[in-house]
C-alpha cells in the first residue's frame, strides 16, 4: 500500500451505508465492499453509539438475509460503542432539525471521538460546511479508503 494513502483513522458508518450494503444481498456492491474493507483493515477504527447499532438492527430485520445478519455481527464486533457527553450533543444540536435526534447523536459521537462520518444523508451538510466534524459521502469513502485485495 502507498504510505501516503495509509489511514489510521476513526470512522462512524451512518445507517444509510449499512442499508446500501444489505438492500440487495446477492450483489457485492461497492458499499458492501467498503464495509468489509473497514472491518478487515486494522488501521481503521469504527466507532458508534448504541442508537446507531439499534438502527442497523432494525434494518437488518427489515432486509432479513443471512448476509445482513453476518455483516451486522461483524460491524458490532468491530465498532467501539461510545457514550456521548452532553456538551458535544449541545454543540451539534444547532446544525440539525430537532426531529433528527439520531443524526445529532451520531454527529456528537463523531465530534467527541474526532471521527469522520461516512453518510449520504444531507442532514449532515450544514455541520460539514461549518467544519465542526468531517463528513464523507459513500463515494468519497470508496475512493479515499484503501481497498482489500480481491481474491
């Protein structure tokens, strides 16, 4: 791997990344490969909170498949669950509609842990523009993160 592309970073995978990966269980999408690469790469730390895990479990049940169950189990194993402090919640709350409580909590988790959120959710645009947290789209993450070797 090119050392300039080596990443030793924390990421929070938003629920829409998980949904994109599991919605078609027979397809090895680039989003599914992104999650697999994040799980396999020891230089990448995945972080989250109990609410993102609950959201993913809800969608795993909705798109019930053996691959969704396995992927969720691997994500739960790899993800460090963070208890978010109120200070970071209050900082992030300014950038989201009040009804987007989970997005506020995910942003606060990323802020607290200095992590990059990977999401295609437009609710994160304002906080990204203010540079309070770093936000990558799924496409950016696929392009910027190192890939696992294909077999």
